[in-house]
C-alpha cells in the first residue's frame, strides 16, 4: 500500500530561529491529532539539524532541499547526503524545477545525486514537470518521460525507495493550479510509465505527490483523485495554520 504524504518545501525562506519556531508550531498543531498521512518538512541546509531536533517525538519527518552529487572532499559550499543523514533527516528533494532552471541540473547530475541519497539511506522526493510552453504544445508527456529517465536507471528495489512529485512549473508560485483532472491525468500517466518500465506492483506502490499552488482550499479535491498520493507544498508550508488544512485534507 503506497504512502500518503504531505511534504513542505520551505525553499530559501526562514532564518534558523524562524525555522525552529515554524517546526515547533507545526509539532504543537499536530500534537494529539489523528493524522492520515506522513508529514515531512524539507528545510534549508542551515536548519535541517535544528528542525530534526525540534520535532523529535512527533510524527514529522525532516528532509533537505537538495544534496551534492559528491560523497565528500574539496567541493566548497556543497552539502553531502551523508551530512544530511547525520542530522537525523530522512528525505531529500531532488530535481526541483528551480534547481533545473537556475542551476542547470540535468539527468546525468541527478543520477549521481540519487545514488548518493540512496546510499545514505535518504528517501529522494524526485520532482518532474513541464513549463507552460510544453503544456500548451502538448509535449509535456515526453518531457516528463525524459525527466523520469534518471529514475529509470535505478533497480526496481531502489526505485521503490523513491517518492515522485509532479510539479507543473507553470503552477508553482503563480497562483495557478492544475485542475484536479489535469493533475490526475499526469499522475496516471506517470504511474503507467512506471508499470511499463518495472511492473504494476512497483507502480502501485509508488507515492506520487502533486506540487503547484496546492492549498487547503483545493487539497481535498486534488487528494480525492485515485493517482494523487499527497502534495509537495511551497508557500502554504511556511505557516502551520496554512499547512495543517492540507494535512487534514486526508480524511
């Protein structure tokens, strides 16, 4: 049975102190509540260790927003997967559209990052998605297949340790959201692609999250779709009172 997951991506927001406060607010908001999904927060590197400590004893899982393709060494400014794992974090976002756009990340690099994450026991949340022009030209499925090719270098066993996040780039931070039907179409396409590459069992066990202006008001409709297993949440994850309604959308 695949997991339902609501994961926050704080991006380049929150100081160390603000991050600890946000994590504490979320921990308090969740205390004593019955929650029907896994809850994850992915924080800037400076906050990972402190947030992991702040949420101890709660259901909240912690992750980083990226990791190095290298194991260790003279790579100034980089943070390795082993460093992330040493904080108690369990997740890492890889292939986010902002990393692809602003840092030129491609499949060759992402394959290395996937290998590093998995070798250090981290669960990759691997992002795929199309830009507005690719959606309008109806080439988005081939674009997503091309991005999935990095994951498809993994064995079925290692692929099964990954989470996928579909993020239509045109809906990130724009206020635009894919309709539930548009999102479900792509999620179903991704699942069918996984079944073709591996098998139906692997596909059925893969959690595929939706990312792209998901909020409390549209989460119930999105999460009601058969192939949508949760969300990778940006802006709405920066306050406990806007993140909680998304978590609570899982009835």
